[in-house]
C-alpha cells in the first residue's frame, strides 16, 4: 500500500515533509511497480491522460531489467460500455430498470480474485501480526473460527420474530440507493417472502445486539480479540452506552446493490453468509485511491460515474453460503447480490492499522458525512484504546487496561 511518498529523484523539488505529502495532489505522481519509487509525472514528461492509461509503470532504472511500462488495453466500442446510471429518472419511475446495476457490472472487466483463503484454525493473532491484515481474506468453512451462527435454514420470518415484528428497520430502495421510511421487521419479512415484489429492496444496517436473535450468535474469536469495544471500552459504561456496531443482520434480495463506500471510521468488518451469495468489488485504500475516492464522493458526477473505472484495479470476489470474510481497514467496496441472501456481520476498530482508520475519519469530516453514518463514539473509543496501550507500554500488567497488544 502506497502510504508514503518520500521524494521525486528527478527534480530538485522532490524533498517533502509528511505534511507536504498530505497536501500534494497525488494524481501528479507515479509509483514504479518494481522498486516502489515515486516520481512526478511532469518530470517523466507523462501527461495526466497517459497516466490514466498505464497498467504497470516501470521507472527508467527498472525498465532495463523488467521491460517497458505496460498500458491498459483500449476499450472495445460496444453498447456494453455505454451503460449509464440516471438516478433522477429512476427516482421518478421513468425508466423502471431496477436491474441496471447487474447490467452495469456485467459490462465491466474486473481483476481476478487473488485474496488468500485460510482454514479457521489458521486465523490467529500471530497470522495477523505477520500479515498486518492489509488485504481481505476468506475462510470458506467456519470450523475453527470460534464463532456460532444461526442455522442455514433460517428465514426472515424467524429473524423478525426473534428481533420483534414491530422493530423498525431501515430499508434501501436499490434503484435509487435511497432510504425508505416506515418499515418494520414484520412488514419486511412479508415483503422478503412475497412471490411478487414491487421493488428491489435491501437491508444493510439492522444492528441486532441485545435482541433474542443476537443471543444465538457469537462473533469470530479473532474479531473479539481485536475489537477495541471488547478490549478497551470500560465495562462499567457498556450497560449505559457504547458503539453499537458489533452485530448486524443484512438481508438482500436478488439484484440488490450497494455502491462503493468505506465502512465508517475505517472500521474492519467480519462478514458471514448464512444463505445465498454475494459479489464484492474491492479497491485497495492506497493514498492515490483514497484521494480519488474523496474526490468522487464530493463530485456532482458521482451518481453517473462508476468508481471502479476511476482506479487502476478493482477486484471481484464471489462468496457463497458458509463463507466468512474479513474486510480490513479502509478498503473501498461495492456489493452485488446475485440471489436472495442473509448475512451476519459486524464492524470493529483495532490496533493493526490505526493511521488509515484516522485517515478515513478525516475523509468523512472533509466530505461532511452526517453523524448518523459515522462510527459512534469514534474519538472516545480511540482515547480509551490509547490509554490501554499506554498502560501496556508502562509495563503495568496488573492494570485493568491490560489486553493483547497487537
């Protein structure tokens, strides 16, 4: 991950402090894919348009041993390439094409999924210390993860009964990506199991902690070991208040889609598929990509621009029932639902990638993300975690602040 740009070796203006780096326009830099050295594109006499067409960049030194820079193949001219989103028309019901997302994704080409697969017993703190948990990984079977999940024959009626049929739920209209008010779990269950659904809808934010349904669920042990809420939030405060983000039930209908986003506060996510399947589209949270993401989320063209087209690489990952995935800090992703799906997931902050967690919080501030959609008690939780780390570094093993230092 390109976290730091030190200097451009081709110009006298290359010496930059860390503060200067954050102020730079990253679109004016190129990084060699072999030696990782950064260059000003202007110093290389490469235009911004040519930068966007580069697939793999090799600097002048590395070209001698690894060959020349390679470029992305030119797009074929076809109707598949010209699918555009028109939220205004969809919102007014003028087009009625709710399956536009599937058509759009089908028209794109994505990088092959090369993310690691582990057995449950292999996912330990030692593994995550070695890898830094820098990229998503998948556990195809849940044995060895130290977690408990609902049976795979559960349905939404069962969930509504366990959560409470009058429990409010936020429902997303997929065509417009907008929230629809006034839904309860009872109404959602009736819609979900209806033979004739009037619209494609999605539920992605039902937090279920404290419900009868949650009583049957145990998150993966590695998540519980890392989660600052479990490890740092004072136990005497938890009955009163705490960041309630640890356990969600997601219920997507066929052809549901959630556009590119970063989970609030740069939090990591565990994601277990009970029924159905999902396709994720992942973009690495490199400095360049985060800069592009911030620009995209603030652009008036966001609604007609597929963010995957704005970056060098977007990777498709297909998950099926029984799979568990960990999404690390800050990864940009979109999610498509090829078939009805029920998922259990949860968010957590941890000590493996604190700088990017803070970077995402800064992006949220800069782009005026409403408090409703941000990690609750984010700053407070960071201070509690900092206090615990300080106690550990002081060597006070008897302190109530002692916990696993990762």
